[in-house]
C-alpha cells in the first residue's frame, strides 16, 4: 500500500529540513518546491510533470522558487563555461 500525499509531504518536509541542516546548520526552511519529470508507459511519446510544494506555500512563491532555481542553474553554467574557456 502506498503512502498518502499528506504523509509524503510530511516525509519530504522532514527530509528537506535535515538536508538543509547538514548543509547550513541553523538555517530555517521557509518553503520548497519539487518538480519531477515523468514518462508513462502507456504514452511513450509524452512527457509529464509532478509538482509538489511545502504546505501553505502560495503559488507566486512556488513560481519564485522555480525561477530562482533556473537563474542559479544558468549562473552555474556560465561560470563553468568561463572557467573552461580560461583553461583552454
């Protein structure tokens, strides 16, 4: 039997809190968004997404977190590109 969505949210909250404490002790998690890419065997040509977020996180905050993650990734790619170009 699977876990309910509410139970899964509690487990994710706990796991994310522990992860943050390991990386930055004392930091307080104020919200999180998880975006998961999925494929279903009955739709081989289709993509799907599952999005989960911390309880009570408003939609505009979810979008803001996703946007910040994209910007951070773009910055990481740019820095890595510049570092590689400097080595060449």
